[in-house]
C-alpha cells in the first residue's frame, strides 16, 4: 500500500464521508497520463476518464432498456474516478447489458433448440453462454466485426510482409531495403487459426459468473469489456 493510501483521511473502502464525496479516489491518482508533446506525466483527470468510456456507444437500433443499462455501466466507470471499486461494478453491469441485449434479440426465437437450452429449463430465463453460443452459430455476430480480430490480421500481415522483404534483400544481396507498409494486404491466411468468437465464448461467461457469485477482483482494466460488449450489441442491433 502506498503512503497516499495510508494517509487518506477516510477508509478508502468504507462509506465516503460527505466532506470527501467528490474527491478522487487516491488509487485513481496513482495513474498518470503521459503527454507526448511535453514528455511530462500528469495525474488522471475526470476528463480523461470521461473521454475513455465515451468512445464506446450503442447503435440507436438497440432497445432503449439495453442502452440505458449500458449508460449505467458507463456512468459507473466514470465515477470510478471517485470510487475505485466502481471499475469492477461497471464491468459487471456491462455484461448484464449484454445478457439483456441477447434476450431482447432472441425473444422471438425462443425457446432455443434443446441443444442450447434443455427442455427441463424451458420457461426459465436463458443464461448468457447458451444465448451467446446460439448467436455465434446462427451467424448473427462475425469475427470480422471485432477490432481485435481485424488487428490480429494486420499484425500477421505486417510480419509476413517484413519477412518477404528480408528474403528479397538476401536474394538480391542488398544491404538494405525500403519498407512501404501501404503495400501490405491482409489475406484470409493472415486471419486463419484465430477464432475470436471462441475466445469471447469462454471469456465473457466466465468473467460474468465470477462477478455473479461474488468476487473480490479489483483492477481498472475494464474498458476492453466495454469495447467487446458494444461491438456485440451493435452487431445484434445494427443501425439501418
């Protein structure tokens, strides 16, 4: 624990005294933003916090109740600047938003086939993993609509391009060769062997279940979940 936490005039995981209601959590202030122009670091501000989470939005085609829950999660992330433990509450809520979005999207297709939701469970609210598996199998969501999957192809294509240029330099006996990354073309081969949907099918339900059954997780690296959920929901409810 840092001296800043030890010197806090209140218990940082206790009920916040009214006097300090709007002051930043000292754990938040342990993180800094690096200014590339000046080379100096500055403390994270509420404006940085807002900018980070405002980048993730849902389409207007998504049901209103889904968009409200997503904004609830975004506001929890924003207020984590004040209460550090709100980061993980925000992540829990953004997964709840996804579960609601899946139910809304599939309400006209229920009950799901027994291979996804056994007959003995018919009539009960569907759980996250079967619904996610179903929309994957039905093609409602696609690998190529996720930034992480697209970036994977870009990384592999750049590596392939660099190796090709290295072989060309060796074959021609050159001491150096110019790299023009505008020549890079992402091929299906660059993207193969990386099924991001399978990664999500494991990661999302497991993380959501950890929270649902009580978790002491404490970290601020939850924006990836906002990105994934927004990309999923926007595929389920694309704008016209």
